[in-house]
C-alpha cells in the first residue's frame, strides 16, 4: 500500500525504500465466447483484446493469447478440447496460444506476471470457478486484472466491484439455465424429441410445429417427432424384449441370447448388448409419451452424466407417438427389473419382499429363525420361508401381496 504520510526527510536513496519486482512485466490475454453459434468469435475476441489492451503499460504488448469458444459454465479442464481445425475454421484474426487451462498450466513456465481479461465472466460465469482460477494464478505471483474495473481508489472498492461482477455473472448463468430448462420443458410437453431416437423409431421434422425464429446465424434446428421405424421388425423386437422381462422375468443375458438367436427377426446393428437391452427396457419413450430430463449432464465431471430420479422427469401430457408398450406394462417392467437387480445382492429376495411390502404400506418383521427356515410377519400375515429364500418363492409372495392390495 502506498501511503500519503511519508518520512519527514528524503529517504528514497536507501536500498529498502522501495520493493521492486525483479521480474520483467509479461502480460497474457485471456478471453472467451460462449459458443460459435451464440456469439461471433471473429469479432468478439478481437474486441475483448482491444478493451483489455487499454490496461497495458506504455509500449507493452501481450506475450500470449489464451481464449476459448466454450460455455462459461464449464470448468477450465473441460475447455479448449476442440480440435485446432475447429478454431482455425472460425477465422478469428487473433492468434491463439491455447485456452484457459493452457494458461494455468504454462503461466509459470512463461514467466507471466499479469493476466488481462475484459471482465470476470470471460474467465467463468460460475463464481467459484473464477475465484479458483484467480487463486491459482495469484499463488504463482500472477495478478489478474479485469478491464472493466476502476483504476485507483481503495483495494476494498476494487474488490467490491470485482465480487459484484462475479455475482452478477453467476446470477446471469442461473437465469440462462432456468430459461433454457423452461424451453426444453416446453419442447418436451409439445411432443418434440430430444436426442437420438430410440431403436424402434426415427425422428422426422414436424411440419405442423411453429416456425423457428431465425437468428443471426441462420435457422434454428427444426422440431422433430418420433414415428415408427420403417423396419417393422424393430417394433416387434422391442415388444418381445419387454415381454420377456415382464412375463418371464428374464435377465439381460437371457434376453440377448433369445434375440441374437434370430437375427433376421430381431435385427440390430452391431448386435444386442446388455446396455442396449436394459436401455430399451428403461426408456419411457416406448410408452408413446415424450420424456425429458432423464439425465443430468452437468455434473462437474467431464464425460459423466447422472440418471435423475423419475420424480424429476418431464412427461408430455398425453401420448405423442405410437407406443411399443403401454405405460402400465412399462411400469411393471421397471418393478421386475428392480426385483432382478435386488436379487443379485446378498439377501436380494428378502429385499424385494421388503420393498414391495413398503410400497403397500406394510412392514416385514423377523419373528424367529431356525437352521433352514425363518418366520416373518408381513402386516398381519405370518410366513414361514426357507433360508435362503429362492427367487421364485420371493416372486410368488410379491404377486400375492399385490393381489391382496
């Protein structure tokens, strides 16, 4: 801190009068545009450079240019992963030495002392991310400067301005997520498909959909609905797959063996696999309803998505395409799948019985055990069951409970 209350005599000749940074000043530029579709990188990046350059000292030039064409919601390690050919094709006149993560990795090696950006949201829209980047650079002796911050004044005033800007960026990020989610929900409610069409369907442009508004970069993607695949065998294969699980309680390996034995009847590119079978069994779109938000893709882990609970799924108010199975049969399939998964765990059959009893508002209580059997109370009913409980016995008890509910 520079103080206006100096010594009463001139002490500037003393060796420790000032503390000089012996490193030469080396400043790097960091910038970002959200995506190549929402902003024009060829004009936005040079504009950011020009604004940031106003904070350079006289005669100084940037020693490196680090910028990304990525969402500001991504952490540094998830940015700049696109091929160099993509960046070359954008036609940005500003040289690119890498992205934000490259800057963090090379700042010390390059001897960078300052990093300039137009404003804090060019680093990240999430406040925690921008603070983490600042902390990492400051630990290397690198000062981060944003061009929209005032020059001079108190440190507390500068810090207040910076933090307000970072809060504003995160609020904007949250608003954008809410608006995007709202649009996706309306998309699903309208019956339009998200993502790749499931095995029994293809996605076709809905000619009756409202015309998409034209943006700066051309027409938006057309809205598509699911229709039956031209190969009728796919519908039959999906129905049989569900029947085998629902009626015969077969596991994926058994279903794969049956379907693979008749490839002409149940065709699929690359063959039937466990993931394909279980994915089709769990896919609610096969009920004729459009469903969105089954997965959370923004989990903080690159390349990782998490299944959302069914309570968070968004369903169209009514069926919007031809169904492979009824909603009731789909639900029954999920219950059987849950039972098969539980049976693979230790005590699985008993877990299945307890889960079904809990669903019906009943309690399973162990009364007494013997060498090869045990007595349980299920609600008001007493059951003597072998130990361990065979899967077929557990399934019979579950069906009896359902019939008496």
